[in-house]
């Protein structure tokens, strides 16, 4: 009798395990929860006295990320909301490959629609490493190719982040851009660079304000530099 009861319990346990595995395997991509974020950012460049805005929505389904961005140009100190016009729209699709809990690789492709009808193709590859002490190291390589094949740039970005301060995340970004097509980018040369420092406050959970300061060029044909100030807010959903 004890042997029969033991066999019955073992059979029920195995059946439940098999059912759980079947349910897990049958769970489709569309059954996964969808997460995302909305971001608004305003930028001011002191060298040319101009304000720019960015609106961005990201949707994440499983390991895939759909990114939509609208860049709005125009406005000066006299009236920061005047003469605004859409500079470009950008649509990107990215895929996270999680190698382990610390390492993620993200290939992707974006397509930007410009008002000057010289649209952009932007393939990219990111490598992200997060240590147990909340130190983030990220590298990105991307190419920017115009649809009319007039410009082709390649860029390398290095990100260093630190998030072990209470409710505050700091992120440094360094960029080097090279014009493969030989077009001037900075000081009449085919090389450009910039630095950027970003501080994000995460104490409000879903609502995350941030501030940035960067050192960027003024014009491709001069060696003048200018400060770029940014204030933004991210809402996670």
C-alpha cells in the first residue's frame, strides 16, 4: 500500500513538472510583459545661443527594444519656444543578448528621416558590463551613412557609470567620430570628439530627472568649442 501511494505521489510530481515546463515553452513572445519609457529633454548650446528639444519613446518586449525619437530645433535666449521645427525623426530596433548577469551585447539599426531629405542609416553595436559594485562600463560603435551617400561617419563611444551613491547615478561619455568620406567635422579635419557628464536622480522611482553638461564643437570649419547644457526627465512604465 505504501509503495502504491509513493508511486502515485511521484507520478503527480512529475506530471506537474512536465506541465510547468510545457507552459513555459508555450509562452509566446507576445505574452511577455511590455515595458518602456518616455523622455523629454531640452538642450542649450551657449556658443550659438540655441535651444533644442528631444522627445523619445522606448518600448521593450522581451529582449527587443523599439526606439522612436523626434528632434526639434530652434529658439534662442530671446524666445526659447520660437521658430521650432522638426529636425529629424528616428526609428530604431535593438536586441539585447545577455551573456551573463554582468555582460550584455546589443546590436541594432536605426533609420533617421531628415527634413533635408538626406536620410540616415545607423547600424550600431553596444557592449555593456556592470560590476557588482554598480560600476558600469559600456562601449558603442556605430556608423552614420546618408541615403544619398554624401557622408559616412564612424563613431566610438565610451561610457563610464557609477550608481553606488544614494538615488544618484553618474555617467561620463567620451566620443570620437571619424569621417570615412573625408568631410570636415572639426577644425577642417575629418576627426571630431566630445565629452559629456550626466547625473540622474532616481529617488522618485518611475520619474527620473537628469542634468548634463558637455563640451562640443561650434562649427566643422573652426576650432572653437562650446558648452552644451541639457535638462531632461524620464518616465518609466
